[in-house]
C-alpha cells in the first residue's frame, strides 16, 4: 500500500518540475495552455482504466460490511478522524510550502516551488518507498505514532526556528513524516475492520480529502487572525498530528473490543507484534 502511494509523490515531483520549466520558458501568462496539457493525463487514464483488471476486496465466501454496519462501529469513526488528521497534516504544510519558501528565503516563485513543494514531495515519496520495501519488519502502530511525533517536531521547526533554512529543512522533514500516515491508516483499517471493502476505503478517502482541504484552510485562517503570519498558522496546525497520535494509540487499545470485526491472524500480528 505504501509503495503504491509513493507514486503519487513522484507524480507530484513531475508536475512541479515540468510546470516550472514550462513557465520559465513560456511565462506565467500561458498557464491556460499548461492546464490543457495536464488535462491530457486524465483523458489518457480514461482509456487505460478500461483495460485494468479490478479484483474484489472481499472473497466470495465472505460477507462484506454494509455502510450501515460500518457507521455503527466506534472504531470506524476513530479511523475516519485519523484519516482527516493524516490529510490535514500532509497538506497544511505542502500547500503552503512554496509561499513559505518565497517569504522566508526571499526567493522567486520558481525557486520557491523547487525548494518548497518539490522537496516536500521527494521526502514523502522516499518515506513511502522505504516503508513499502522494509515495512514488514516494523510495527505499523509504532511507525504511525513515531511519524506523528516526527511531524510535530517538523511543525515546531518550521514555525519556531529563527533561521529560514532550518524552517525549509523542517518542510522536508514534515514530508518524510507524513509519508505513511495515509496508506498506514488504510492498512490499519483493513486489519481492524475486516470485510469493510470498497465502502470503507471510499469513506476513508473522503475523510482524507476533507483533511487535505481543511488543513491548508485552517493554516490560512489562523495566519490572517494572529501575529506571526504563516508560521503561526502552521504552529496551530500541529493539532492535527497530535490528534493522529492519540487516535492511533486509541485504535490499538480498542482493537480487541467486541465493537470490532476481528481480522485475520496475519493482520492482527501486524498491529500487535513487538509490544
């Protein structure tokens, strides 16, 4: 799951690089042309997806959980909250990284895009790649909590450091820390709520997207209302990784509750090993 999600990051890097090169050569006034060119990719996907085999997430001898059943499970709502926090923790910094680099380092938008969003995406992609390759040797719950702690450190570095370069490094650390939050929550949900299937993952994606929207919006609103500008907004947004840490720890405590649908021995071992 983490390895698959890493390709989102490499796509992010490609968009920043290609768009920056295009605007450098042809100017920002031609942004509409750039938008049309990028629109060719989903058009291409329209035809490619017609040939992609789609396998069922639930075997024929298993009964999947309905949406009505899912929303009655307390654990489902905890996981939804974790997904919101995962998306918010990621985008609260990512969406403002370019502006932050421009203001903090006093550089142009071109340099800001390369040193802000692209650095963030590269670090996030590396995190997902490493966990995809070596994640079986790690405890997922501990890795998620450690990522949340590292994200808190990154947020504090970004917002409290008086040295702009250190704040920029904090953006990269933040990208690395949030790498496994989204795919990790998917994996925890699959283990804890066996039979959730497509319905569960659709809800998780909705919650994650909500967080991706809420995080940058929260930072922007706070930045406009308090002294300190963007740094203050990012500092206040540290509440998202903090809540993610609490939610992940809570999920482990109630994993054996009767409210949960038991997972297989293998996925349960993923969550409970190395305690």
